[in-house]
C-alpha cells in the first residue's frame, strides 16, 4: 500500500555517452481486478548517475485518466523508448518517501 507515500525515488546509472529516453511504468491491481490501472512517467537519463523522483500524488491512470490507485502497486517497469541500440542501465536504491 503506497497511499502514505508521496514520492518514488529511483537511483539509476547509465553507461551511455548520450542521454537515454526511458519510460517508467507502475502497475497496480485494482479490486475487483482490472488490467487498466497503470501510470507512466517519461524521463531522459543523463550519462552517469541519475536520481529520478516521481511525485506519486500527481500520477494519473494511463488507462482512464483518473487518479492512480496506489493501494496495490505490484510492478515497476523501466524500458527505453530508443530501441535502435542497446543501453546498459544499473539500478541502485528504490525509495518511497512521505
């Protein structure tokens, strides 16, 4: 249950020499179960260390545009939108803060 948290922080390291566009997707299971409860955030990672902060209070459900349901988050997906070449990303801490 992420309702008591306001920010998701991800420590990411990119070994690329140029910025890398990524999409961070959070999936949550709604009850009764619905597969359309997810939220997307787009970020450009700089070469080297990056601290990505996502304001959870501002997330909208990508399926409906409603407020994102943070009660049952079960998945964090990180993908690059630049699939022309391979990118190496390293994950550090994943932190939820109030």
